[in-house]
C-alpha cells in the first residue's frame, strides 16, 4: 500500500496571508514613526489598511503591541545584522585609521537614512519591547562597539594608535556619529561630507600615537 507523502508546498492562500501580514507591518511602521505608538489607534491603523479589525487580530492576536514588536523584530534582523556585517568587513581590509573612520561615518549615516522609520520607532518605543527582545537587541548592538574596540587595539599593537581604553574610545566615536546623523535628519538637513570628514579627522588626531 503506497504511503502518503506530505509536502510543505506554499499555497496561494499562504502567499496572500503573508502579503496581508506584511502590508499591516508596513503601514503600522509608517504610522508609528510619524505619530508614535501610543498616538496610533487600532481603528486608525485598520482604516489605513482597509481591513476589518477582526481580521487584523487574526494576523496579530496580540493587537497593536504584537504589531509593534513584529515591526521592530523584522527591521532589527535586517538592519542591525547588516551593520554587524559591514563593521566586520571594514575592519578586515587593513586600511589606515582615518579612512576606516570616514567609511564608518558614511556607512552609519547611509544605513540610518535607508530606514529612518525603524530607528525613529526604536529610539522612541524601545521600552515597550519584551525583555527577551531587548536582550537580543542589546547583544546585536554590542557587536559593532566590540569590533571597533578590537580594531583599535590591533592598531595600537602595530604602533599607529596610542594605548587607551579601547572600548570607551569606540563608544565615544560611534555615539558621536549616531547623534550627529540623527540630529541632522531630525532637523531636515543634508548630511555634510565636510562635517563627517571633520569628525573622522578629530578622532585620528586624538588617538594617533
């Protein structure tokens, strides 16, 4: 007697459900970024989506909070992971310090600009995440700091950077760049290449042996 073989083939219904779910996340992401999580009601969200409230709860039984967590989880996996890969690849190149810092500044600026909505929501609503999700985010965000600190330590061993607290130095530089980028974006200004060069040059002068 032939045995039945089950397949995990994706059906058109599965694809439609995935598209609907992503549509909810995309619209919620825009509204949360524009108005804030608390100022965005489920009624407004459903109106923007053009979906009955019961159907939204079908996709996200936990309601608005589950939607927020899903928005941040999806973007977190895409954006922060790309940050980590970018840092690791950059530090493997063996470039001189000023070139590395300038590329870091450009890279951070570009990645924040690519998904301003995610970073706006993350900065504003981070405390609403569950502890597990916050811990995962913390672990991801520590990696770029550790990678830069390790790079500076190796540069010091080669004689191009003075001895110092490398973790503190990495934190100072990266925090400076992020604050600069976010400030310019919030003020609606174009990011100045001259200012980014100035930041990189400042730290080279401060760290050079």
